[in-house]
C-alpha cells in the first residue's frame, strides 16, 4: 500500500505505517477499515486499547492482530469479505425483484 494523507494522521509507504497517537477516533477508523494483515498488526501494536475494544465488538478478527497472527488475520479478512459479499447479494436480489415488479406494473 502506498498512500499519503496530506494534513491527515497517517503516512503509509511500502507497507510501513506511522500513525499519530493524538486522535483515538482516527485510530478507530483505521482499525475498522484496514484490510491487510501487516497493517492491522501494526495498528494493533500502536493502539492496543482501541484494537481490544473493537475486537470485543464489531471486529473480532482484531484478536488475531493483537496476537500478531497474520495467518489468523488472512482467514478473518476472508470471512469478512465473504459475509459482505453475501449481504450484498441478498440486498441486490431483493432490489432486482422490486425493480422487476415496478417495471411490469
């Protein structure tokens, strides 16, 4: 991942990350949104309290990040992706059916 957020709190180049410690809200954002094992491990190392809070709630795969378990993260990320894709399919099936009904009405 290569990115620089100008005026933001994160600089990411070639997989190395540096995050500001002064904004827990931004740490929570990154912990919720990051999708690579290495980045999640680094975030959990830098923000262990925030990672533990999210691991106990909406993002259990962060337990693996707190342990530094990249293989566990790969598995957890794959499961998150499967769940999101399934929810997306369900959403679109219902929407397509509704659009068909409207089209034939």
